[in-house]
C-alpha cells in the first residue's frame, strides 16, 4: 500500500468515525468517544504489555468501585478491566512463547504464592457461598498474575521499578490534593476525614494505608537522591504532601504502621540480633500475663473517643470501653475466632465473612454501629479474616508468603555483592510492605486493587532484584 493510499484510508476512517459519532451524540449516546482509547489499549496489549501494566498503575488510585452487594462482587473502573486484560494477554504470550523466567517460577516467594492460591481454591470449593469465593479467587488472580508474575519480568529493567513507584505516587498525590481541598472546606475536622477521599478511596483507613505503604520510599528517597536541586526540592515537597495526607487521614492504624516500619528500619540498620528481639518479645509477654488484670483495668479506664485533636485521637487507640470503632473491631475479631472454631480446616469460604458473621455476634459485644444482620463489613484483620474464611491452612499460607518476602528482602539488604542503590531500594520496599503487614492486624484490603497493586508490585520488585543478584553471583563464581 502506497503512502497516498494510506493517507486516504486514514482520512476516510476519520470521516466515518466523526459521522458515526455525530449520530450517536444526536441520540445522546456518548460512549463512542472511548473508541480511540480502547484501540490504543488493545494496541498496547499486543505490542507493549509492560506499558499496559504501568497504565494500570496510573489509573488505580483514580479508579472508582462499582459494587454488586448481593453476590459480593465489585469492580474498580477502569483499573480492574485493564488488569484482567493484562492477565489474559500475559498468560497467552507466556504459554505461546514459553520464555517465562524459570527462576521466578521456582523462587521461594513464588512457591509460597502457589500454596496460598491453592488453598484459596480448595476453600472456595467447600465454601458456604461458592459464587462469592470463586469471585474472590478470580480477583486474586488478576492482581497477582499481572503485578507479581509479569512484574518480575518488567522489573528486570531496574528503571521500571522507579516508574512503577512514581506513577502510583504521582497519581495518588493528585488524590491527596483533591482530598485535602475537600477536607479544608470542613475545617479539617475529624468526622469528614472518613469520606472526603471518596469516590477514589471508600474510606479513610484504606486511603491512609495506601499513603503509608509509599511513605518509607518517599522519606528514604528524599535523603538519598542525588538529583539536581530542583528535583530534590520537588521530591521533598511530594514527601511533605504525603506526610500531610497521612496525618489528615486520621487513620490510627496507618500512623501505627509507619511507626512499626521505623522500628524495623532501626533493627535492620543497626543489625540488632534476632535473639535480642526475641528476648524483648518474651519479656513483653511475661510482663503482659503477669500484670494482665491491671493492664485491662487501665485500658477500661480510658474513655477518650476518636477526636479531631491529634493527641486525643492517638490516645483513643487504646480505648476499648467506649470508642465505637475499637469495640466494633473487637467484635469482628471475636466473630472470626468463633467462625474458625466451628470450621477450623477449610473455613467458611474466601470473601464470605461479611455474609455469614451475623450469627456469631454476641449481644453484650455489639456496639452502636453493629447491626443484627451483620452486613457492615469484613473481619478488620488480614490474619483473622483468612483464619475464619480459609481455616488454619489459609492463615499459614499467607504468613508463609510474608515470611518468604521478608527472607528475600533481607537477603538482598545484606548481600555482599549488592550495590548501595539496590540495598537501599530493597530496604525501602521492605519497609513499605512492613507498613501493610502491621496495618493488616487492624484492617484487610488485599481484596482491593488500591493495596494489591503496591503489595504484589513491591514483592515482584524484590524477587526481580534477588534473581538478578543470584545470576550475578553465579556468573562471578564461574
């Protein structure tokens, strides 16, 4: 086809599109505007899958949830359709070409993920509500396959790790500016902080968790970046924006998780021996059980509820007598343990907690925000949730994934041949994941795209770095 014919075809197709779009607009149908975008995305899927993955990262903080309560289904638009398309194309190419890195397939983190997904499948088969559980399994696949398995291939190019991190950060930064502007209209009071980030994040806890998981990277990067002065000031400003967003989220779990990440940094930086930490933990347990009655009496005397004043809001963390949020969490945890006792092996089915926990409530534990129908949320724990929904093996496999991630990160950090940049990156990724592991004691968000993208993306980056170091060591040894 000559250049003249190509140009004629181009103008002909444009004219057809304009004419067709005019007809659609006349009938008040505007979706045809999306045709060029859809064509571009399909082109990326065939020509550059890594860019499609990064596009998913950009849109994730800006996506909006569309929920179908009756079957527990929810879809985050446009992020999750992109993830599903990326997953399908990646699997097709991996099977057709057979070039996927076998080092990833047999990596300890991958082996732990296989066990994790396998038990979700088994407990979905035995689920109380199979349709909910298999939807839960499907969502796990379109989070893990693109952002972990494809991610390990994309992150073989070190610069792509930076792209992955900064694209989400800049997109989330826009949400923080939007949220702060709305919050300012309410005088930065505590109560509006629960919903001013909607429709992008459905409440302040998941919003705070998303900010927290990137905060260690931003703080670390602010101090170690070697860019020109303008870039240093820009990065410091973004870090300050995220710090302000974290503070104004009024998410106590997020604040606690950042403090926990700081503690882990101190342990790793000063190479504090594990037996010293174990001694502190054992000493803490002995102290708790020795003075258990006195501690509980002291906690029950704390009447400080959630507050717009920072000091009072922090104090309310330990209020288990009048703070409705804390008491409701204790109720959900109690229900999860009762559910586990009834079905300790396979649980009630992944994703089913919100549909089956009502009969496990006790009237003396219920709060002003509890309902008799038990239809107001999940287990509020990334650990007790799997325990109740997937039984003891479900919890063990999830802890195994966390253990292998930590093992991989620590192996990079203390690797003799790893460059300073690699060690710093591994440290920042590990601390970011640490914020979520701590947050997971109080909430669970890995069934959402907002936290699954960084969680599995950070994990993939660590595995990619670990494999590259292993290959480098083998090459040096030979």
